[in-house]
C-alpha cells in the first residue's frame, strides 16, 4: 500500500510540475498589464492541474477495478475472505468511477444551461471608454 501511495504521489507531483512549466508564469505581457494578473495566472494553473487530474483519477479507478477483478478471478476460489475483499474493492472502484463521471456530467450540464462553455478566456471587466 505504501508503494502504491508513493507511486501515486510521484505521478501527481510530475503532473503538477509539467502543468507549471506549460503555463510559463510571468512571461505573458498581456496578463501582466491587467489588474489581478498573478491571480489570473494562479487560477489558470489550478484549472490546468484539475483538468489533467480528472482523467487521471478516472483511469486510476478503472485500473483498480481491473486489478480487483483479476484478484477475484485468480484467488477468489481459494478463500472466502479473498473473495469478499476483491468484491468490496470492485464495488468501491465502480462507485468511485460513478461519482467522478456523475460530477463531471452535472457540471457540464450546469455549464450548458448557464451558457458557460469549456475553455476559452474570461472577459475582463473594465470601464467603458466613450468614443467620439
């Protein structure tokens, strides 16, 4: 279990580092000129990290399901305890997949109802300047 947790933390850490490198914090001139530039950069970094971690988490849950399925097939006939542990693991991984995909779908449906699309940029509010 400790090896699995250390592997997961290593992968999550590498995803976070690659996310920070792809955003190039502080090099965009247009973001630096806007009030709240660092906050917008932090929000962009958080969005990048979350958008990369969601498919990763679903993938981990699918791998866990197949891991417990293989354990159930290979060792399930030997003892009732191993069989129940494998069944519980499969149930929890299916539950995790269901919850993650449901939240993903609910947020997508709410975004569609409210007219908020995925991606793009947030319009920056400002004071209208009169033109002659």
